[in-house]
C-alpha cells in the first residue's frame, strides 16, 4: 500500500475509534455518575524518503472528562453524591475501584454496596458496615456516617495523585494505577445522585461530524483505489 493509502487507512481507523467512544458517551447520557470519554491522539512521525517524513495521527487511548455532572435530588437515605474533586472507593474482586455512582444499598451483612454488590470502603480501606436494625442513616458533608445518631464510620473519599489518569471499566467503575490520596475538597451530599456529565446535543453534534469525516475518508480511499486500478490497467494495455 502506498503513502496515500496508509494515511487514509490510519485516519479511518482513528475516526472509527472516535465514533465508538462517542457512541458510548451518548448511550450513557442518563447513567448515574458517568464521566464522558475523549480519545487522546498523538503525532506519529515516520520516515518517507524525500522530503523526509510523514506525520500520522495515532490514538493512544481514552481520557476521562473530570467535569462534574448535575445533581438530582432523590431523597434516598443511601443515595450519595459528591461535590468537588473526589471519588467513592469500592472493593471488587479485581481490586479497589473508584466510582461517582452513589446509589448504594445495604446488604444482608449490613455493608453498604453498589448496584453490582461492591462494598463501599471507609477512610481506612475497610468495608463500611451499618447496624442491621438501624432505622435512620445520616451522612455529613465530610463523609461521617451515623446510624440512629451514633457515629459508625467515615466514607473513604479519595482521588488519584495529581496528573494520574483513569481507566473506565464499565458499571460506573474506574481504575487508576496511581496512588490514592484523601480528597480534601470533596463534599458529600446525602439524598442526591450525580448525573452523567455528557451534554447530549454537543455529543450528538460531535458524532455527526465524525461520521461525516469517516464517510469522506472512505470516499477518498475508494477514489484513490480506482485511480490506482486505472493506472495499472493503462500500463498493462500499453505493454501489449
């Protein structure tokens, strides 16, 4: 394949990946605690004879938009939202994960768990356990939890070390390879949930633009392929 073909193919792959990411964002417009994703592109230089180099755009992964979503009041005693930078820390079979989806419930053991039964962790990294017969649960802005007016623990609200990235894993969970530190600026709001930070109109506009760019790239490759075919046909005809 010649240079034009490689460039067109590389652009098409990148645009296809962008469409996939945007489609996931659109599908999660109403998902509690969802953070929209963007593709991270990087310039990739390759030697190409004269004049010397050609530049490709190569996608290097996704980045998570840290902008907060809107709060929605639910009145649920175990519905929690965060205002400011910070994440709830939960325990999974694959290790600790982060989430902003604060729709929690109490399991048979009294633990606070997510919709996928992942236990919510306290500031010491242990599962938060409430008295089974507790009638009133209150959560202060600093994450302190009381059951029937008796303090039982404090939420582990954390954030990755400065500059660290997040890797989405589905079900509202995110992973980071960086150390976790206490999120001093975060404030807990009881009886509310944080909505998705996806803006539907803006995201649909991006999706339409990327789809059109992908179609244009396909047309470019088809035209280039047709020109190459015609050139080969002429060369074969002239040699007869």
